[in-house]
């Protein structure tokens, strides 16, 4: 196994992880920003006001995008398993 195939596998792994984790992270980010703006406008400094909506948003994103995330990770796993014969023969 050469350096180029190792780098290619790592690139594929990072792409799969970023693609799979993007939906819940973006949902949490958007809800956190909206909650922070709401807290700033209303001068409410309650920590749970930002925390609980973020948890709910991430859970909803996991429910909605769970099958997409699983398919991305499944595709990556099948790609790695398909490369095993090439790695062994190298």
C-alpha cells in the first residue's frame, strides 16, 4: 500500500465524516445563532434557552437525515472493503 492510496483512503474518510455529520451540526448552529439573537434582543440571559432548542434541532436533524447519514457511511465502508484485495496484493 503506497502513500497515494493511504492519502486517498484518508481523504475519503474525512469526506464521509464531514458529509455525514454536516446536517446535525448545521441545524445546531442555525438554532444556536437564532437563540443567541433572541437572547440579545430580549436581554434574557438564561442558558437553557439556547441549549434545549439546540438539542431538539439536532435530534430532529438526526431523525430526518439519519438514512442519508447511514447511506454515506455504508458507501464509504463498502468502498474500503472493496479496496482490501488491492491492499493485500500490493
